[in-house]
């Protein structure tokens, strides 16, 4: 893949991530506003709105963690590392990055193991590190959310055929969903964990190649003080 193609692919992924986060925030605002209007203006309510808003908020937070690494907006304490010469500072940054990657990989394993049974997929064995595949783990593809409806029948049929079917006496049996299965909102867990691992490797890669000296690049407090000083000087 050429450098130009890689930049385009990276930009495409970035746009999807940012668009999804912006869409979630907008939908949360619209849904909450609509429910307030219905409740106080028409004495009605969208019974599923609270659960959908909570799900979207969880998606917003979990996807926002990896997005924060991408735009380098996470805060940190670098008072001690700034006292080190450039080379030791880089070594400390790489060590900290390795710890962050290890944590992200543990998070990915835990996220997959939690979500997989709801999607009728096998989870991994091992408490800390995956040591194999647990094909005998109990499946929970039948588990539904409390109030979230399935928006259209085509999606309902696909979900039922894929995740809520079983074979009995040599014939395939399909159970119906009355509400959205839990596997749909919970898919953000492995998705966000995978994005976090990807963004962690990107951050550590920037330090490894010498593009940056530290994983910490956001200094909001210092920037705020500088901006306030600049405004005072103009006044």
C-alpha cells in the first residue's frame, strides 16, 4: 500500500469514528429534548428513550476514550519526566506506553469474554491472558434489553436467525425477539477495546519513531493560564 493510500485509509477510519461520536451526541440531545416535550406538553413519553440514551452515552464514553488518544487530548502528570534528559525521558515514555498497551489488551480480552456469550460466540479461556477458546461456554443470545424495540422486521429476522436459533431433533428452531437483544448495544465493548489497542500502538509508535518525546501532549491548565495572561495583556 502506498503512503497516499495509507493516509486515505487512516483518514477514512478517523472520519467514521468522529462522525459516529458526533451522531451519538446529537441523537442523545434530540431524544432527550423530544421526550421532555412529550412528557410536559402532551403527557406522554417514549418508554424506550431512557434506556436508548443510556446506551448511547455508554457508546459515547467508550469510543471517546480511544478518540482522545487519537487527538492526544488525555491529560497526565509529566512534572518528573520533564526533569529527565531527552533519552531517559523517551525510555520512560516507552515503558509507560508498554504498560498502557498491556492494559488495553487485558481490557480487550475482558470485553470480548463479556460480549461473546450474548452473541452466541465462544469466549477465551484464562483469567488474565487467553489460553484457548471455550467452546463449551453457555450462550446467552436469547437475552433481551428492557425496552429497546427492534426498528424493522428485516433486522429482527436476521438477529433471530443468527443469534437466537438452535437445532432440535435435527431441525433448526428459531425463537423470536420481542425487544432488541443485548448483543447489539454491548458490541461497543470489544469494538472500543480494539480501537483503544490501535490508538495505544499509534501513540507509542510516535514516541518510538521520535515524532514525540512523551505520551502526554495535552496541557490544558498551562494553556488556560497562557490564554488568560494574553487576554489580560490585551486589556
